[in-house]
């Protein structure tokens, strides 16, 4: 089964009742056309929404901050009328992202949030992000990836047995459902605790089924394979060393360390590689200093060190900032998620992950 056929039939389960929007860049036209054809075979209506690197650069450079903060009428209209959406990657060359001023990026993020949320939740729009669409040679060069190896890994991680992946995810979620306090320990002196009492555990298994719709889990990704939640916003305490290299706005963040005190991010430190991240964080507004995300990856074919760190088997990810799009309560125009390799996780009196391996 081709990727296009799989994401249409298995992941979003498109039918003749769907109005589908595919967001894409020029390098993804062949994949977008394949997805559209598979949707047409189901009798669905399809719109292709094309972006380009130049469009994105000029959009941020030429529009003033106040304009960027306003929600796009076109984005609102697409969200209003779509029942399903496919997101095919981002810019072809991430060097474009380095040109965007942090305050402009924060403003655009605010406008995008207003345009798509909570409307997409209200309309129950099923959304799938496809990681293969981000695999480009300029991006590999910018982040120091071996392009051919990266391409193989993403294709392999995208073609797993989704039913088996879902079963693994359900088992993990079941072991976490009654947890109160979660404690994460690991390399670099990581020791972080936070509360997840009453929080819903979401399973990203690449398939949006009836249970997902019932629990308002309308978004997923391919490659997939992570169980995640939004911790109690003011509960984080301790420090975490995010030791997995993470691509961010055309740069690679390494050696990032977070310290939480009294439920707020008290310190964000690291080497020179976090300079852009700190500028973006400073330019952001809202509840950007709250913990936003906790996830455990379980895709056996994904690898840490690329764009989908959070789904790699045994990887533990922590995020801070806005999380409304994840079903959380943090309202902020900045979000960052980093990953720990070799972590140990205890929750509800049980060891869930031991030294980077799922227990």
C-alpha cells in the first residue's frame, strides 16, 4: 500500500462526506496529487493549498506585527469548511526560517492559533501531519543529517503495522491512566516531577478512530507512536537536561537545560546553539513558562536525532509554552518540545521507562 493510500484509508479514513484540504509546498506536489487522487476515489472533495519559501519569507518580512496577529480570513474559511486536513511539511530550505524575526514569528503564531483554534476543535476537523514531506536535501544539510539515511528512517517509521502500533500505545496509556505524580530522571542530572492527575492520555498511533473522536483527539502524525498528555500547568519542579539534538527554526538546539521552580520555568540554559531559541522565547507572550507536554515514544523504527524525536522508541519528551492545540490550557504563542535519551520514568508507583527502554 502506498503512503498516500494508507493515510487516506487507514489514518484519516476519508469518505465521500469529507471536504479535504491538503497544505503543501512545491516539493510535495507529487505526494499531494497522490493523496488527492486517493480522496477522489473515496468520493471526497479536495482543495490543494500551496505555500512557497518566498511566500513565507515575505509574509513575515513585509507584514507588520499587528497584521500578523490577526487571523487570516482564508485560514478561517478553510478550517470552517474542511472536515479533514493533511499538512505536508514546511519550507523546502530551513535557511528561510533564519530570516524570520522572532517577534514576527511570535505574532504569526498568535494569528495562526486564532485562525485554526478553537474552531478546528469545534468543527472536529481530523488533521494529519506527514513527516516525509519535510525530508529535503537543504534541510538535511542545514541540520547535518545524512539525507539518504534520514529518508530511509522516515519511510520505515511511516510504514509500520498501525494495528500493532496502536496496541502498544493502548497498553502504555493504560499503565499511565491512574498516575498522579510523574518523575523523570536521567543523564545530565535530570530529575523532574509534575502532576498528571485527571489528565487524559492521548495515543498517537497514526489512526484517528471513533475513540479519538469521542475524546477530541483530532490530530495525529506519520510517523507516529507516542503516548502524551498535558501535565497540570503549575506542577513542574526540578531540572531536565534535553540531550537529544533538536532542529529548531533552521538551527540545531543542543545541550538545553530547563529548571522549573514553583511551577514556572525559572532557567533556560545551554550553549551557543540555544541563542535562537532564547530569542523566540523572549519574544513570546502568554503562559510560555509553564510545562505543556510530556510524551513517551514507542515507534520501533523511528530514531532520535531527526525531526520526529518524540516518537522514537523509549524517547521521553518534555515541552513548555502553549498547548491549546494539544487540548491543554496554556495560552501562549510560543511552544518548544525537547527530548531525553536514556531517561527513566516512574508514574503511579510503577517504572514505565528504564534507561530509555519501555518497561
